[in-house]
C-alpha cells in the first residue's frame, strides 16, 4: 500500500526539500504552494495532510477546518512559524493530530508522519490476508476499526481521528478505569507536552457525537466505559 501525502507549504525551496524527504519513504507526495490549490484537492481524500498555517492566499486554520468538515477522519499535521503555543492549542482544538514549529528538521517531519500513519492505518502485513470482519458493537453503535467508520442505525457518524482513537481505546478496555495521563499517552503520544485538559475536551466532543455511550467520569482520575 502506498500512502498519499498532501503537503501544503508556500516556501518553494522548503516545499521541494520536504517533498524529497517524504518521497524517500516510498510515499506518493502531492505538494501545493497555495491555499487555493489545496482547497480544490480536499475531495481527493489523501491519507494525511501536512499543512502550513501561514499561507499567502488563505487562512490556514480555515483550510484545516474545511478539510475536517469534508474528511473528518483524515489526519492532519500542521506547521507554523508563528506563536507556537497559540497555534498549537488552536490547531489541536480544531482536530489536527500533530504540530511542528518552524524551524524543524525534515527528518523529524518524516518520523512524525510515519508514526501517525501507522497509528491511524496500522502497519501493513508483508503478505495479503483474507479479509475478516473487524466490526465492534459498542452500545447501539457499530464501529468498523480497519475502515475507521462508525454507524448508528446505519447512519454514519463523522468522528475526527483522535475521537475515533479514543472510542477504540475505551472499547478495548471495557470497565477499566483509564487515567487522563494514560489517555494522553495513548492518543497524543508519550512526547506530548500539553495539559490533560485536552482529554476532557476530547471526551466532551465524543459524548456530544455519541450520546448513547456509557462513559463514566472518575473525578480526579479519568474515565471508564461500561456496558460495551
């Protein structure tokens, strides 16, 4: 399987450099230097977007929002040279999956992209295998893990990649108390340096989209899913 990576970076030289590094991983890379070009490509649904927030012809955060509105489960890594803390918080709140502040080493972007692709899509087996059903029944919902799709009475529910990761984490640990720190490590990675308020916000969004989930709040500790 060849991953399709869409890179949006208006600095031409940096765009070429990053494209070269990403292609060396065997990925198919389509690069854009303007927000207008990127907007037109949103319906093509690549495996991952790498998005520079500072674009000459578009608001990068607006573009991020449009991508998530049309392709909620498509992961996004966004990069910026502006106020690191403000951009990181705003981008993560809007559903992005990772953040890099300029300047950064191209190899770091490759490593982060690779880890994100493996986390979202899983490591591909060396040989093809017969398809098996990976449907999970969670309360009144059906989750197709490999397809990363969620349904309620045959109606699709649009979740961001992190919302789906959280749902799967709860589903695979039914009845188990999960601390906020455990959730942070599993969903954001061990190198995440933000606060655990991100967990509360993610749980709130999941509850809003899937109100029939039985999620208990363990005050001062974390959360637990019951009756999966």
